[in-house]
C-alpha cells in the first residue's frame, strides 16, 4: 500500500515539473506587447498661387529672328500676349500671339512670329483678354485689356539695348488699337429686333433676356419683393452668360443660338447688377440692373 502511495506521489511530482517547464517556455516565447508613442503629424498644404490684381508685361531684350520673348507677365485674368510690329510710316500689324495664359505670374514666354524681325524693328507686346473659348480671335471679342484708362503694353527695339521705351513712344499703336476696338464694336452692333417677354403668374416673374456683343435686352428688370424671378437667357451671338451675384444665380456660358433658364427668389430690396462674366464683356458694357421693391 505504501508503495502505491509513493508511486502516486512521484507521478504527481513529475507531472507538476513537466507542467512548470511547459508553462515557462510558453511565456518566454510569447510576443511581448509594446506601446509605440503616438506622434503629432502636422500636414502642410501647398501654398495657393497668388493671382495678381494688376496686369503688367515686360519684354526681354529681343534679337533678330522668328520669335519674341516676354521675360515676365502678370495677368489678373486669362488672356493673350499679342505682338505688334510698327514702322516709321506708322503702319501697325499683328505678327504673333501666345496661347491663352491663365491668371498668375508667367516668365520667359517665347512667342513665335509670323514675320521675322530684324535689327531696329519696333515690336510692342499688348495684353488681350480672352472671351472664354481659349482661342485668340480679335473679331470674336479678344480685345486689348484696358487698365487705368490705358492698354497694358511693353515695347522693345530689336537688337538695341532697352531704353525707356513704352507705348507712348508709338502713337500709331494706340490709334490702331482704338480703331480696332471701334471697328469691333461697330461690327457687333446688331439691328436685329428682339422680343422681350415679361409675364407675371402666381407670383412668378418670367423674363426673357437677350444677350449679344456686348449688351443685354432688356437692360433693366423690375421685380417685387418675394417674387420668384425666372430668367430665360437667350444668346443671340458670341459666347455669353447671365450672372447676378446678389442672388447667387447664373447660367452656363453658352454659344449663340442657345438658351438657358434659371430661377431665384428676389428676397431683398435694392438695385442689383446682372452681367456677362466672359472675358471683359462686363467692362465693355454687357450688364443690366434688377430693381426689387
């Protein structure tokens, strides 16, 4: 009997020793949990480009050849740099232009010329606006930009170190640009009769507004406070839109022959301007007034 008890005690001891070693090995081989310190990560967003509020052009010292270089151009709005050539007889001609340039700062712009220039030729860089289609065409409304009652220009004499040259030294150019603008305005003056429809139904004022180069018809609209104003904008020619910021309402920019309708509530009294946002059309007179009483 004693032997059996001793055997049982021995077995229990052996099992206990084995269990101890198995548990020890498992604990030793188990992965140790670690805590990684959390670091504060600061995300730095790229700086947004600053759009100039003033337009300016600077011509490089150009040499004979088939291109002209603009060393720096600051554009407050999209546009083109157009190269004009003048001669002693006062003749002015366009000999090249850039692709459409977006608002911002531009440097070292090389503009191919249709006619090569030679020593002592006078070239003038003139900033033109873009009518919104991205293709340079004076006849389509890409006219010279006017800033502080003057055009944005830069002058250079080919193969001659730059002196104090500006557009005032080339009076024929200013006369040419003015004649160009006058001809454009005359060409776009339409004698087409447009029918303006204004109806009021269930407190909805429905107005058909016609747009052309560079005017709206009608140029004045009267609404009552609280009325829903429904504007059907019909484009009679060119690329235009109808925008009225005070009521956060605008159409798409549409081509001639197309129409688009928008609605807004005249929820405040006053006089509010509507206009075309394409290129410089607003500055050229394409605007009107909505009066709410």
